[in-house]
């Protein structure tokens, strides 16, 4: 089975790209889909209805969604393999731009919206740097100059990432993504899959619901206004 | 950036929405050609333009193939927007960044590594030939009207991108001197394909592709037989745009605004 991991900020067009993959590859592969989100998600129901494929979702609630995604990924692979899927697509919530949910033995795809502005790739460095492919969506809406500068900005962050510009609603340009999926290797040994990098994943006390302001009230990785380095305090 | 010499773009047939094959053999596009695309909404006009923009190779919904100089174009030409010989401008194309006109052009000139500093002023000058609402370098891109934006982007495609092929998707609406645009594109020897609902623009092209149900239904080559009608509707169009300008200027149209042919 092949594993695709989609990341990217909300509204970038992750699901639109997934739809195109399903449209084009459903005839040749049996595809399963997992959506990870925080409180609500509808993608699993929509895709199940539209393409009649097995789908699931996980809500992370108070926990960081990428953290949740990594915790459930091994189970998800087992679920999809039991179903006999040829491809498992995992779509992240895309809330935290500091996260890199990509793993070994998978294809990491970051979806970026060209509408986000030419500086947006610079702000999402960690999410782009370890991806294999950067799909830039909504390119039909922006000027030629911005299209070119956007590509350069992605290159600055990730010199080797494969950049694919698309209007995902029409699926233009996605042939290169489909080619990459057709040519990628299958999972060799699911138990050996690890995260590609050291992501800044954390379940912080604020995420967990502590509302007090000031580092004095929190634990884990902390920062003070004057302190140059992070400090760690356990509880 | 120089593009390698493109002599011909060839479009090979695909299929209609009902799966039937298109009946044309091939459509060839050379420098200086003007092709218009007409047809009802949903007939596949934009899909046709998109096929060219992505250099389709049987892998789009239409199944068409687009060749450059008779061959499948190299990947780099298809994928890198700075190396692509095609500029596509649609009604939706905008500059999103909050920059002045001059900063926007500077950004593009810099991205293209063009050393010639006169290119920005030249672009603004050309854009002003396309629109009656004057564009200045100090204006903010986000405050330009639709007509000003499209005029500037077409001028940018000619002077900065130097794209030999220009695709225009219904850019005629409002605030743009379409005949100036067409004559400038002709003068610069561009190959132009435009989707249009405008009778004057449709008749200004050398060939007219008629779309229906996702397929090319026919290709009309008027060969001058529409010249007389073109003269008439150009006249009507001038009367209408003159009236439009007067209405915008706050006049009461009590006379007939000039001779109606």
C-alpha cells in the first residue's frame, strides 16, 4: 500500500487536490482516506458519498492535531491495509504552520494557496521544507509576476521540493502529481515508519486548556520575555 | 528571459462531454495569429484555453494534446512559470499584493532578472494605451479598476514576460480599449487566442472556433467576408462606448451622441 500525507493551511485546497486524485486514480487503485481535524470536519463524509470509498476522521480536541495524526497513523495504516487499500490518503487539519507531519515511506504533499501572498511560503517554512511535493493552488487568480515570485519563495525554503502549480478545481497541471503517485514505492515495513524530521510538535499547556497568562502558570517548554533560550519546566 | 524559438503550437483533437471525438484534424497557431473562441456558457471555451496553458498531453478532461513545433514540449517549459512561453489573463487574474504599480513591475522585472530599467515605464505607457482610466506608477495595485488591472497585466505580458503566446479569457468587459489591445498584440507579432462574447472582438480574429458541448464544433475562417459587418459594428461599438463615457461623466444624453450607422 502507498501512503500519501497531505498538509497545508486551511482553505488552501487540500481536499480539492485529493478530489482530483480520487477522480483520476480511483479506477486503477482502491483508495482509503483519513481526515484529522480539531473540532469539525466534513471531508470524510463528502468524499465517501462522492467516490464511495472508505473514509474515517479523527478529532484531536484539546490536543495538537498533527500530534494526534502521528499517534493514530500506525492504526490507520492497519485499518487501510485490512480493507485491502492500494493507497491511504491522510489529510491533516493544517492549523499549525510549524508542523511537519511527513514520514518516511510516504509521499509528503504540502498544499499552498497562491492567494496567500508571495511571502506566505516563508512563513510556513517547516511545513514546506520536508515535503516531497508542493502543490500551489489557485494560480489562475494571481498575476504572472506573483506566480513567478511565489515559486521562487518556495524554492528559497525548500530548494529541492517538486513544485506543481494548479487550478485544483479544474485539475490543471496535476498530471505531475499523479505521475509521482504512480511512480512512488509502497510501504516496505509499516513498523519502521518514522517522522522525517524533528517537528516542533508539542502538546502545550495552553492547548490543553490552561488559560492563565504568563509562563509562571505553565509547564513544558517555556519562554520568558528577556530569556534568550527556551526553558523547560516539568510539573 | 529568452524562450527558445517557437514556430508553431498545434492542438490535436480530444473528445466532447458525451465522449464523441472532435472532428477537426489539427489547429495550428503561429506568431501573429488571432483566434477567437465563441460558444454558449459551459461549451468548453475555458477548458480549450486551459489545455493550451498546461500543454495538455491527453491528460486533461478533454483528452486534447498540444504540441510545440510538432513535438511534446520539454517539462521545464511546461512547469516553470518563468520559462513558460504563454501568458494567460482572465477576468479573475489580479495582483493580490498591496504594492504600487511601479513596485509590482519591479518585482516582476527582478524575478525575470531583466537589467533594462526602462521596461517598467514602457509597461505603464503601453497599459495606458489600453485604458482610458490613467494608470500611474504610484497607484496601488489593489486600488486599480478591473479594466486598469487587465490593461496593465496585458502590457506586462508583452513587455516583461515577452510571452510569444497570449491567452485572454473574456477580458473585454469594461474600461479597456479592446481594439488598441488587439492592434498592439498584432504589432508585437503575438499569437493570441481569446475567449469572447464581444461581437467586435470575435470579428477581429482571423479564425473563429465555435464550441459546443465540450468540443470544437467548427472553425470559421471568414477570409474578409465579414469586413463590412465589422466596420458597422465597430461604429456602433464606438457610439456605445462614447455614450458610456458620457454617462460616467455625469451627462444627460439628450442628443444622439453621434452618428449611428
